[in-house]
């Protein structure tokens, strides 16, 4: 471990996964539609269903981060939310089209999410420059299955499950940094969620915000565009290749100053 380090000397990248690395919305919508084929509701608004399912996940992980209450794994969470949705007035007409096995298949669809087009090649390029690992609220088995399915080349898989909480609880970020045995300032979180970046910054990490088409729709664009100025992120990039450029520039600067 170096005795001192530059604020921009990123030695490890921790990646949020849902929405940041993989496309949850397109895939979940597709699996819901496929599972309803042959039923009386093949043309339901599966995009809205997927979005509501995801919103429930956000609500329950936030509750878990703040209070420690609620489901202890995201798999359990997705099962509870799916069952609750199918009993709700909005979706109860779908209650009988899926049996327990069908519902379990849909819960496990979150293990099969495909990567964004830039994720795998850019992650392989980043792997040559830094440690790359997940830091996701997804449970460990979910993240392992997803990595195998999508060929994600992680050096390590860190789940909030390891720290008995959920992001944005600071102990999740600090716990991952401790496992890496690096100075906090040499670790950066990569996320497509401004709250995640802001929480990482508050915990002492660097933060890289990446724009993704399915994420942060409820956040005012002014907040995102000014995230660096407001201290909620250190960098904003359009895709993972932007992170490769950042690290390449950092290497060039270090070589020049050395």
C-alpha cells in the first residue's frame, strides 16, 4: 500500500450493478411478456409492471439501509414484491396466470440480466488498470449468477449482504474498502444513481456517475449535470469507455510527473 496517494489515483473501482452494468428494464419486461404468452393477458403493460417492481425494490432497500428491517436478500425481496403486486388492485387480474413455479422463474429473471453494450469490453479494459468489483444491493448468489450469465469479468463480488445492510448505509461502502485493503480515497464507486454516488462521496470514496437510459428519471437533470460542482460526484461519463479514458489520462499524468 503506498504511503501517500493522489486524490485521483484510482486503484479500485466498485460498480453498482442494476441499471449501471446491466439492463434490468428491457430484460424484465421481456421475461414478463414471455411468461404471459398464451394467457388471456399477453399484451399487458409489462414495462410499467417492471418499473413498479423495481420501485418496490428501491423502497425496501432504503428501508433496510435506514432501519435494518425488511427482507435480508434481494431474491426474497423480489418474491415478496411480486406476490404483493399480484394481489394489488392494479395487477390482481394477473394473479392466476402464474403458479408458484412461474413466479419463482420470474424472480430468478433478475439473475439473468444482460449487460449494456459497452459493459463487458470496457470492464475488460478497466481490469487491466485497476481492481474491478461489484458493490451492489443484490445478494451474493444473484451477483455470481449474473456475472456468469453476462460474462462480467469481476475480480471480486461484493454484495451489501456481506455487511448486513443495503446501500446507501455508509458501512456498506466502508466495508468493501476495508476488504480491498486500500486507502478510501483510492477507491471509486461507479453508479448510474446520483444518490449512490453522493453516499459513496460522503463515505470518503471517489464517485463516477455514468449516464444510463433507464436510470434516474425522477432526478432533475440540473442536479445530475451539476453533480461535480455540488460535490455529489467526481466525474460524469456517458458510458464505461469514459472511465477507461479517465484512468488512461491518470496513468499518463502519473508517468509525466514521475
